[in-house]
């Protein structure tokens, strides 16, 4: 299945198709999504009970990818339902939509960053990494330590974080795992 997906993606690049990144809206369900994209609802109703339950776990605000062919016709969709699994909707050999729950492919990275404080730890982490999840994890880790007063930080102070995080499609994905963090005041 993974080879077929990669083959379809490579063919689509050559033939002029494109990928559009979308955001899952609050209140949407897979059935409303099917209606918006003219996908037969029987695809959902023919799923097993377990797969229906997994499909109901799409979180509002999740980013997903829609693949269109060169004539702007919907071809494939990848919708994450957790950090490990995603819904793959695709056209089968009969040109009918099919659905499968597949693992999310990602890379696990171990990184260390060291940055000066210019505004606040949160804003400086986001500015330097583009990673809001890392900024949130850092703030949460230090919030538990009552000895740290973020209001007393100065521009000359520094922070360092060593963390693990998944990268999917060239972007940070999921929740970072902070291995160590340091505030130098």
C-alpha cells in the first residue's frame, strides 16, 4: 500500500497535479466532508465499526492534505487521526473512492536549540523554530517549577532546549518530548 501511495504521488508530480493543505473545521464529520467533496456516503456506511470509530476521532484544527490531478479532480486525501494513524481516501483501480486507515510516515529527530531572550521565552521559541508545540511544552515544563519567574527575565538571558519531535512533510508534527531545558539568567 505504501509503495502504491508513493507511486501515485510521484506520478501526480510528473503530470501536473498538486497538493492542497487544508484544516479540519470544528463540527465537521467524515460524512459532511464526503458531502462537500461529492464522495458517496456508502463508503462510510460500509466501514467496520472499528474504522467508523477511528474516523470519528478527527480533531478540529488538524491539518490534512488533498491531492488533485491535472484536471483539478480530487484524487487522494490524507487526514491524521492521531500521531500514529491517518485516514487515506483514494481512487481505486475502478476509479471509485476507497478508504483505508494507515500509519503516518514521519522522521523522529533529536534537536538542541539555544536562543537569546528578546521578548518572552514563548515568542522567542516560536520566532526561532516556528514550533508552537515546543514553546507550549517549554512553558509547561517551567510553569511546574515555582522558582522561575518569567516576568524577571532580561534581554541578555538565554534558553536552551534538547528535544525529540516527529517531522512529517518537512514540518514539526505531534507533541515534542523535552529531554532537557535550561534558562540562563
